C-alpha cells in the first residue's frame, strides 16, 4: 500500500464508555485494504465494544473512525452499514424459523448495490447452497456461522467485522470457517477478525492488534507477533 492510500478502516485514539466505565481507552489501529487484521485479547478486553463502536452502536467520547478516509463516528448504524461496514455479531444471530434463502433475502433488503448477491454467497459457501430451503435453526453450528457471514455479505460491505466466528465450533468446522474467511479476503474484502483461537487468528492475519483491559497492548505484522510467544503469553494467557 502506498503511504498516501487511506486505510480501509482507521480507528484513531478512541475512548468508549458504558456510563462511567471506561472500557476502551485511547485505542488505535489501521486495517489495510484487502487485508485481515486480528483483534485479540482476553475476555473483557474490549474487542466487542470496539467493533460495536465502529458499527455505530456506541459513540466514542473521543477519537475518530475513518472508512477509506471518511469520518464515520457519530453516524447511525444503518448509515455506517450503507457506507460499507458489515458486522457478523458474536453468537451468530440468524432467524432460526426462516430458511437459509429467506435469511439472506431479509439481510439483503435495502442494500444499495448487489455486488454480493445471494447467488454469489452460495458460490462462496456451497454447503449453504445445498441447504438453501432448510430452516436455519436446523443447520449445524458451522453452517449457521456461514449463514451469519452470508447475511453480512449481502449488505455489500467493503469492510467486514467478524466477532469470534469459531466460538463453540468443533475443530473440523473451525477449519471450514477459516477457509471461508480466507476466501472472503481473496475476494477483496478487508476484514477485522476477533478471535479467542489465537492460532487460527495468527494463521489468517496480516496484522495483529492486542488489547489488554481496554488498552492497546501491542500491534504489528502477524509474523512478528507470532514470533514472540512471551508477548502473546503475557496478554492472552497460554498460547
Ligand atoms: N452493556 C455493557 N454495559 C456495561 N459494561 C459492559 C457492557 N458490555 C460490556 N461491558 C464491559 O466492558 C468490558 C469490555 O467488554 P467486551 O467489549 O464485551 O469485551 P470482549 O469482547 O473483549 O470480551 C468488560 O469489562 C465488560 O464487562
Ligand atoms: Mg466479545
């Protein structure tokens, strides 16, 4: 990336509070276009809060958030989504009593452009295509995660925020989700990946940001972070 190319997403010194509780403190990171940034930290470190702030569910008390060079902090979530940020929430919220195809249709409603049609989601996730007429509540955990990702994709994001996609999934399913995340990156998306599975995150990431108790503990290229087990151990516990 040239030094003059804006980051896909730049979080600049944000402070986020719940009431008087200061849970994200002066955190900054930059997501490069067509890259994957892993946002890591123990439970309660402020990862979900950071993603929710980017999405506009929370407004930072200080700091800026820039999407391809344009400020977005303070815009309502629907406007932020329209500008091109998609969130796959922790716990993969889908409609269990709608079919796979209906879940995608509901999510696509109102999307301005159709670069990611349901058909393109089905090409990316063939298992969803096979199950398009099944009730989403009957899918396996891994399939539900792919559907949750598909729901974000049909909103046509330029930046995708994934909050713990491997949570609660069996190891071979985690590998499938990992392949899906890698496939989306190769389609040109810029991705922020929040994960408790550090090995998985390091295997997919270009860059890593470590949060500890709401503060930036370390950041850098994934290879450099992976080569420093003491750093990982200090901030994430046993590696
Ligand atoms: N709605 C809320 N109200 C008050 N405190 C909250 C709320 N949500 C999260 N927190 C607190 O904010 C901190 C960061 O939480 P969170 O961003 O969910 O962490 P992570 O996703 O890294 O596990 C934690 O101390 C958590 O208890
Ligand atoms: Mg969380």
